[in-house]
C-alpha cells in the first residue's frame, strides 16, 4: 500500500478498494482471533500479540481497511456466535463481508463505557433504540454489532445493513482512509436469534472487545510514531541552516532525544499491555488503559513536534508526515481520550486500594 495509493484513496467511498481487503483476509489478517474450530487460529498461541504485529505495520504505513472493527466482531462471533452468525464469521474471515462495532455514543453519553442505547424483547423481536457515534466502517459494513443496555446488563445484537429504522449519517474524518458514521436506531427490529450471547450478560465480553480495540489502536499508533520519527530524523540530517545540518544544533538534539524516549516508552508499554492481555494477566486492564493514556498524550506530542521541526514543509499536503499525524490523532480520540483513560486508571487504583 504505497503512500501514493493512500493519497488516491482520499475520495474512495469506503476508504479502501474491495480487492485490497480480500487480499488482506487471504493473508490471515481477519482470522487470528478466531478459534481453530471456526477456521482461525494462531500458530504462536498468542493471537493478540500476532495481530498487533500486523497493526504495527498498518500504522507504519497509514494503511487503510476496517482492520479493528472486523477483528473485534470476528472474535466475538467466534466466542459467542451460533447458527447464521457463524456463516457471517466465515465471510469475515474470507473478506467477502465486513463488520462494524456500534459501541460509542454521542454527548451527553460520550464518556468511555457509557451505554444508553436500549435493546428489549417485544414479541418475537428484539427492538433497538438509540444513537451510536462514531462507528467505524458503519456505512460500508455488511452487519453492525450493536452494544446496548438490556435491563441492568449489556446485550449485543447483529443488525444487517439497510435494516428498517436504522439511519446512517457519514461523518468527516481527519484520517484520509478511515470512515466513520453516526448511526441512529429508531425502533429497529431484528429476530431474537440476532442476539449474540444472552441478553443482559454481555458486560465481560464488551470489556474484552474494548481491550482488543484499544490494543490494536495502540499498536497502530506506535507504528505511526516510529515512521514519523524516522522521517524527522532524516530531515534533521538533510536540512541545512547557516551552513550546518539542523540536527547539529543543541535545541534539535534535545527534542530528538525526547522523541526517542517517548517512542521507546510507547513500544514498551504497548508490548507489555498486549502480552498481558494474551496471558490473561490480572494487571492487563490497567496496562491497556495506561498504554492508551500514554500514547494519546505523548504520541500526539511527538507528531506535533515532528511537524514543527520540519517547518513549513511539515504542514503541506505533499509531505507524507500528515498521514501519520492524522492516524495518531484519530486513534487518540477513538475509544476514549487520554483523560478518560487516566480516570479509569484512577478508578482501578481506588478499587485495588479498597480491596486491600
């Protein structure tokens, strides 16, 4: 996926060509979190770690595709799906269908984990009411996995594209190839067997989905950070000022040293979080929120510093740097802001202290 191709996808409706995603699925990008019995699996036995290596390479190139939502939905269908849901899973694995995860909601219910959309039983149907925003790949997905509230717990249902009562309004995204939308559900009816798992018992599964999404975004962000740093380091050697490369000046040296520190810390905390999630470690939740908070704060700081060091050329469309700034910026605002992750860490620390 060369940079020139990515620029050309700016006006592509889905943000990626269909044949590209079919090839990606053929390479196994959509099967690593799926169990062996359903046609997936990981040779290493650490599927999330394996998937994060692909996510890193995607970030390193600002590559397109519904990588995160498809994998989130595929893992859930592998664990909880039945009947026709497993047929959809097979299509996701082979790239003949895509999916979206309708999880987040607009203000005033936009806090991380706030779910006000309702799912209720009415006769022989499940009825969905609420608004989801932003939803990646919503306008181009074959099915949407909708997370809502059913009584005191969470529930999830599969809603086909074009369902009556569902309205999709495409949003503008800073990312050139990533598409988001606002999805409204006004009494959308689906059969009872559209429920993924039992109604009101999906809280733990939804937490897992969020962790997977955060882990993949973290790995992508690390890749984008790494590429931006490489571009900037090369620029400090090539750009001359007053007869010397700008990298020879103390101010630039200090700033590049800060960037190295942030980059290496980003690698370390992301790797630690993903390994912990794969192992089911007790500190996995804390680590993934710590990684998301750190990357959201220092990833954006690093990219902005890269732009400043490049000077005027850094803010032009012709330079590649903005592609990675866009990816980091969108990831920073999706599935919780740094402030929300810091609050989550505070809540976890308080709970641990009370338990002790």
